[in-house]
C-alpha cells in the first residue's frame, strides 16, 4: 500500500529562482534513481520566501530515503543543492526531510 508523504524544507530566499531553474532540468539519472528506489508521484512546490513543500507516494518512506541515499547520483545532487538550503547544519536536505502528519485526505 502506497503512503502519501509530505515534507517541508527551506531554501534561502535569495536562491529561490536558481533552485527552481535547476529543478526544471533534473538530471535523467537522478529521475531514474528516484523511480527505482520507490519515489513515485514526486512533486516539489516552492514559495517566493523559500518554503519547499515536497510530496511523494511510496511503500515505505524510510526505506525509499535509505535506498536513495545509497546512490552515487544522490550524493552528487545533494552536494550541489546543499548551498541552497537553510538549516541543514551539516546534513543533506534529504536527511532533513521529516514527514508531516496527514490529518485529512478526501478519497
């Protein structure tokens, strides 16, 4: 059974345009790795103030994160994206993703 996952991160407000531009052309190998490690229906949303809301569906979020963290392409992507984020404190953005509790779903 797929679980719906929503998380929030924060990009530096002065970097939002470049962050959005980089996501307009996510590397094909990154897209493939996400799909292969269980990330489905994955979307990111970005406010002008830098709030990033992510949504995905997966069987097991912790397993999907772990599998993705083991890929070489994720290591490269996280390294390139780290300067965009606030509050990472030495971690990668994917390590800081915390699933928000779902309180309502219309289905």
